C-alpha cells in the first residue's frame, strides 16, 4: 500500500486527506480540516493565503503522524480562477483577491469591446463569469501590483511553489482562466495578445500526473515527514479532481459536483463551442486525459451557507429536517443568477427575489432553506437537461459527488427534478481524484475508466430513485422562465 496526501482547498474549508492505495483497494482518511475564511480588508475581499498555507503544513504534519512520517507523494487542488502575483524575487505581492470581490463589476463589457463575447467563447469555450481570470487581470490592469509582478501562479500552483520552490501552471486549472483554447489544450495566444495579457507571466504548463518537485528541506523539518517526498501535479482545479472521481461505470452519465458551488454537466471528448451553448452559459473546462468538463456553474450550497452564517450558525441537520416538512416548490429563485455571488444578507436577498417574481415570500428558516433546496434541484434539472441537448448526449443516471451528498433531501429532490436515478457519493470526491492521479503517476492505477472502476468497487454510494411527476418541476421551471 502506498500513502498519498491530498490537499483539497474548497471555498468553505481546506482539508488534507491521506489516501492509501493498493492494487484493488482505496481508503481515504481525513488528517486535518481547517476553515477557509476570506477576509474583507479596505482593499476588498481577500483569501487568507497564509492561514491556508499554515493549514497545509499542519495537515501534512497530521498526515505524517498517521503514516509514521512516510507519504509517497503530495498533490494540491483548490477552487479555480484565483491567483497570486510574485515579484522578481519570487515573493508574493499582496493577498490573492477573492473571486467574489467586486473589482470585476462592469469589466466584461470592456473586454468584449476588444474581443466580442461570441468570439471569446468560440476561442476559449468558457462560460461568462465575472471572475474568470481574464476579467480579473483586466480589472487589475492599471494596478501597481500587476506592474511589479513578474509571475502569476494560480492558487494550487502557488502553494505547491511554497512547498517545493518549483513553479508550473497546471492545465485543468489553467483552463478556467479563459486564456486556454480547449481544442489545442494550449494557451490562446491570439486572445491574450489582443487583450494585452502577457502569457509570459504564467509558468510553463503542467499536465495532471506530471512531477512538480519535492518538499523543501524546511517543509520536511516543519512537518516531520521523512524525505524525499515528491509533489505531483494533479487535476489542480478541485472540480477536475472531483469529476475524475465520479464513480461512473456506465457510459451515459451526468455529474453534479456539489459543495459551495454546484457544477452540473457532462464529460465529453470535444468541446461544444456553439452559439446556443454560449447563450446557455455552459463552460468547457479541461479534464483528465483529453476530456472536457462541459458544465454549468450553479450558485450551490453557498446560498445555504450564507443564510446559516446570517442566522448565527444553527445546526444544519435541524434546518434540513425543518425544510423537509415544508411543502415543495412554493417559491423558487434562479440559482444560476450572479446576483447571489457576493456575500451578505442572503435570507433577505432570497426573500426579495421571491417577492420580486410575485411568489410567496419564504419567512421561517425552514421555508427559506426549502426554497434554496428546491431552487438548487431545479437548477440541477435545467443544467442536466440542457447539457444533454446541447451536446447531443442523453444520460440515464446522475452522479452527485461532494459535500452535498450529505444532504439527502437535496439528492432526492435532484432525482425527482431530473426524473432520473441519482447515485450520491463519494463526499470527498476532489480528494479522491487527487489521490488517484498521484497513484496513477506512480503506476498504481490505470486509465480514467480504471480509476472509476476502483472507486465504484471501494467507495460507498447511495441511490435515490425519482419520485413523483416531473410535471411539477417542469411547471416551476416555466414559472421561473416567465418572470
Ligand atoms: P467546498 O469544497 O466548496 O468547501 P464541500 O464539498 O466541503 O464544499 O461542501 C460543503 C457543503 O456540504 C456545506 O455547505 C453543507 O451544505 C454541506 N454539508 C456538509 N456537512 C453536511 C451535513 N452533515 N449534512 C448536510 N449537508 C452537509
Ligand atoms: C468550485 C470551483 C468552481 C469554480 C469556482 C470558482 O470550488 O472551483 O469549479 O467555478 O470554484
């Protein structure tokens, strides 16, 4: 058995997991979990990157305590699009800006004045999201920080650099910058040059599975791990790692990665770059082994997280039990709406959206929670249905992975809304995908299908059969579209 440490940084928490992989076995154990709390400074919303780095070091120390100081390799994945800038000495310039920061408001229109939105989609396949790195870099164009920057490292690449001293840009996460061509799986040189973005700022591309250096002597000393310990590039976009760990053995499946976001869609061999796809705001992010993650971003459990924060952190189980007793589909909001992106006042904003669309206003915590879960299930339905049509790829089953698999009501509502069986699990999919790519780089598991077979044989999954008539979901969808 080999032991791999997977560092998986989600928007709500970071964790270091230890994966033990044998010829036909796969076990995952949590070594350390820590909160990921963004900080609002006078300059805007920032990631607390030092706290995250400290969490990684604590996690590696805990992993070593579990494995007698031996791990065979370390891999890092995190949320997408964000980055740190380094100066000529390789020192970090400022705290990385959070993708929910308001600096990109109104920036897209400036970009589209140079490269029209349709052309941008045809070249990069990326959905419009205000936080795509391309828009962030445009927003920062005249900043002193960018003027002094010599290097840009995406978050997992930055943390990997701090662990190893080596720099690279991992491809799956690079594909979320909107500066990559999903057909060539290389930089989109034309788009970058027309928008005045210097691709020389990026370190050379790395593929998932490539070596990414070894833990520095100081890191070994601080964590108590016994060297040498390799660092391996994984699908460093958390969603790429999570999709790699969808335990699908059937051909015709859709997936929903549920956590802070819901990422719902299909795995394809080639991107869908049609105008209809752009209008539907589907993205073509890059996955393992030449695959394309054709999906839509849905606001996800962020809506609930923000309500829970506003309510002073009541117990989640209690809220969900209350929501289960509230009648279904009384009011729904558009869970794809970027109006819900920013933090703050979430219960009021949900109530406002219901009021504004002439629906009953949810008042109690149970009613608001129910409204969120119904709205998420409805958004899941829309994404799964539209992806099938746009990619011309029918599916028979929906796999749900990520933290949302712990929410049985959401899984059941998603099955009901889609009118398809849902297979829920694994919960820590991103960490498992991370571990399996490391194991594969060290010759332990086979191709993507082999990885998925191993997951299906070893990881628990819960099946939800669709209940009730999908007509009421269709009606709710029409109601929302009409507003
Ligand atoms: P991320 O990786 O984006 O930080 P996760 O995949 O860890 O997110 O998922 C976090 C979400 O999982 C939480 O917002 C919460 O809604 C859900 N969740 C976590 N624990 C439970 C639980 N015990 N019951 C129901 N839902 C849960
Ligand atoms: C999920 C995620 C998602 C991105 C968003 C910024 O954690 O990586 O795939 O779109 O964060």
